[in-house]
């Protein structure tokens, strides 16, 4: 069960809508209708799952930085080790595109809260075993969550900030875990469904809180078999899995490859069946045209957005008139269809994930500066603001990552849009490591940002738009007590109607009134795969639904 030590590579993370649908590729109707299997991959009455076989899939990275889900935030870790682990609750694997449906994994039922929404008591199943044969108890669940919420000194918990509402986690008996919250919030249950929140063995955590960074021991549908650094990871069916009908596969092998051409070639040559993260539309079209009905496609809005972040400490971006002018210049409504043909960018939206209950309607979006339906009116206002600010001949440098999808495409698009109001922009493109360092050090005027989440949870996902003093993922270098106040009231509001109204107030404040972020579009997830792969359903995130338990091979 022990792996070798793993170095830390630089990796490019990316993030879909409940409007999940099967392929609608931009290819000729003849090729498309002949090629695409209009199925989400679930077993139907005519498709009885077959047992056996090994799934080989591609992981678009050179290696995971570690095996520890609590520590990491990269898909490289999830795609490599999620099949080995259980979680407390999860997105519904039968309908992972539903952004409001959560089901138990090692618990028996998702409970209703007590104490005015501040206490949740979960009953833990009695038939769950770790892969070493020992029983999983409430103590293990509580210890794992305490490791996430309040890690020991020197231990990284990547999403610790998501759990500020948790006061303490207790295990009053071997079958009960109780979460006590500081305040009631609708963000709690979605936050609890974090796919990285693996249940670890308490005995091992107590002995060494870093043990799971280099080792694997879970209770999931597959047992660890082998890891070859920088090449592959493999697992075998867990015969003691607490859902005895699962998994269907005998095992799996995940192959690491950071170059897209290598991954596409593997799927095209049937050396691998799928890559779960997703490809741009041109790759989908290439595979469909080459392989016909041997390829199926699933598509979904992607819980990944891309803003442009201006550095408020660099003039003239300390002037809200300049920031508002830059967002007003961008024609999102007409740009989205064009971008969707050449990149993974597609859906017009605001702070909240499109299709989620808190998301703005088109009519609500059209009230925001930058989303007005009349682009000529928008650009006239942008020019007026620049003139008023004394920046009619504005020039600046846009920092960007050396990543085609979607960073380079986004930069080329907005630079062209800004030129239409007389703004001249050049690019400084850096590799991921130096790019991240420049962002953290504030060495930019504006940069192409990314915001990828896992479980759709707009209340927590919105923290991206808070000042860096309270949100480590924001690098705009500004303070805004008003934004913090609106967000805090929204997070604590339990009445949906009032909560939604506060989301609109927050969205207008950060994207329009102050234009702290220049939000572009939401991404679109496209997963072409070998049509013999069944039982997998796409979700709004490439982090979700990755334990492989329901997948089977029709061959």
C-alpha cells in the first residue's frame, strides 16, 4: 500500500451546469448524427452492466503533487486516488449534474439539522471496512474532518477556509458523527460533499498527519495496486466494498500525460478509453470524424470561470472608471458563441454558476455593466469613462499563462475587444510556475485569472470575489468592507428569496459598481470517450464523480 515519494509539479487546474447534455458538436450533421451516441452512459433496460475488465484512462498531468486529498486542490490527485477512498456525503452519482442533490456515502441518510440549523448528526454505516480489513467508525470520520477543518501545525488543508462555519466535530459513539456550526448556512451541506474530503484511518492520522501524502489506505471501491512515478497508477476491485454490487470493473489504470497530443493519440488508438477532464471542441470533432460510432460524447457547463483581475495598486487600475470601462468594452453575448467554437469557453454568466438556483437570469445579467445587450451603448460609455479618467490612450500589459485552453484564447479575445475602445494591450506570457509567482508578488497590471471549483456551491464559490484579506484566492490587491458585509449577510441568510437578492446585490457590487473583477465567461466541459465505456455520467466539475464505481465496459 506504500508509494514512492512524489515531487511537486506545477499544474494547470480547470472547472460545468445542470444543463448537462450529450454532444452537440460543431461538425456536419451527417458526421455527427452517425457518430455520436446520444446516451449519458447509464445502464438502461437493454444495457445490463457487465462485470470485469480494466479501464485505462488518461490523466492530464505528469504526476499528482501528493496523494493527500485534504492537502491538494488539483485534479491530478482526484483522478489518481479518488477510487481508493470513501467520503461522508457526495453528489448523486446517478445524477451528478443536479447541483442540489447529495447522497450518503459512508452515512445512512443526510440528516435534517437541529438547533436552528446549527447541528447535524450523521449515522455512520456499520459495514464499511478499510482496505486493511479494519472497520471504519465514526471516530475515523470525525478525525478526518477535524484534519480538514482544524489541521495540526505544519499540515496543509487546501479548503480549510470553506469550513469557517464549523465550530467542532464530535463522535459521541462509534456510529454517530455530529457537526456543530457557529451559524446556520445553506452552504454547509454542499461544502460537506467535497470530493477531496477522503475518510482516513484515525490511527494513521494520529501517528503521522502527513502519512497520506505518500501512502494510500482507504475504504473505496478499489484497492491500491501500483504507482509508477510520472507514468501510471492502478487499482484492483475491492471485494469487501460496502456496496456489494459495485464496482463492476476488475481494476483500472490511470496514465499520466501532460501533453494533449499524447492523450488524444491514446484514445484514438484505443490505448486508453477516456480522459475525464475534457477537451476543446476541435479535438471532439477530430475524434468523432475519425472514429464514428466508436466515440461517445458527453458535455456540460463547467464550474470553471475566467475573470481578468486588475491590480488595484497599479495606476490607473485604482480608478473604478477605468475598470468599468474595460468590462463595458467586452461583448459577451456575441463573443460567447464564437469562443465556443474554438475554445472551452461558452456560457455567459455572473458570480453564481449558470443553472444553479442562485444564478442570475439573462434579464438580471443584462442590468450589469458589461452585460448590457447594446454593445455600442456599452462601448460609448466605456470611452466616456476613460476620457473622464484621463485615460483615452490607455496602454497596459496583460499577464498570462503559457496554456492554450483557455488562457491564450481568452487573452486574444479581450485584447481585440479592448482595442475597439482605443485601449492597446500587450501580453507577457509565462510558464505556470513563474506566472503564479508573479501573481502572488503583485508583479502585474492585470492578469488572466481562473476560478475552478468542485461541488457547485455559489455561496462559497463567491469568495473568489472578496478582498485578499479574507480570500486567499483573490489577488486584486484591494480592500472592500462593503463586499465583505454583503457576502457575510448572504452566507448566513437561510431564507432563499432573501439570499438570492443578496447574491444579486453582491454580484452588482463586485462586477459592476466596483468592477473588482472583469468576468469573461464560464467554461464548457467536453468529454469524448470510447463508446464501450458505460455507467459514467458527466458532472459540472472534473473533480466530481471520479470513484469509477459505476463504470462498466461493454466489450
